[in-house]
């Protein structure tokens, strides 16, 4: 039985398709002040790198201001709402957002992976696509 467990039939395969990975911070481009119901847009303008939005995180810093004027800094980041603040009808507070940034991991592909699509394009093989037209 032990001989079957230690008998490895396939060689080790190393995935070297990713050459480099780093995390970049992106900030909103429109405004530095945020009001109620504002839309916050963050753009990513790098064409040579592949982004991984599934591994990204959104960092929001600001203050929690209660009706009596006291403020508490918001320093917690979380992937769930387990530490969320639930406002009751008796208390009144607002959240003042100072800064929003989106941390996005970038992956730079190896040269071998970049060349594969270029070789496909270089062959100039026709790509068939279905097309249908309607007359109005």
C-alpha cells in the first residue's frame, strides 16, 4: 500500500505564465468631496497589464459623527458586514468620507504568453461569424 502512495507517475509542472504581480491604488478622478448619493467613479487606464478585480479591495477612510458632535475615526476594513453599524431611531449620526481608494492587483504576463495571441493574429486566419440583417 505504501508503494502506491509514493509512486508519482507525472512530473512536476511549473506555471510560469505570470511574470510579475503588484498592487496599485486608484483614486476617484472627479471630486475630492463626497456628498449624499454621490456617484464615485474610479478608472484603471493601464493597457499592458491584466487586472484581477476579484482580488481587489476598496478602502474608505473617514469619520463617524454623532449628533452630540463627537467623532470617531473609521479604521476598520472588512470583507463582510459583521462589524457594520446599525443606526437605531434614537441615535442620529452621519459618515463623513475623506478618502476612497481601490487597491487592484496587477498581473504582468510572461513574454511567452504575450506572443501566443500575436502568432495567432499573424497567421491571418479568417474568423467566421454569423450575421443576420433586418430591413426596417
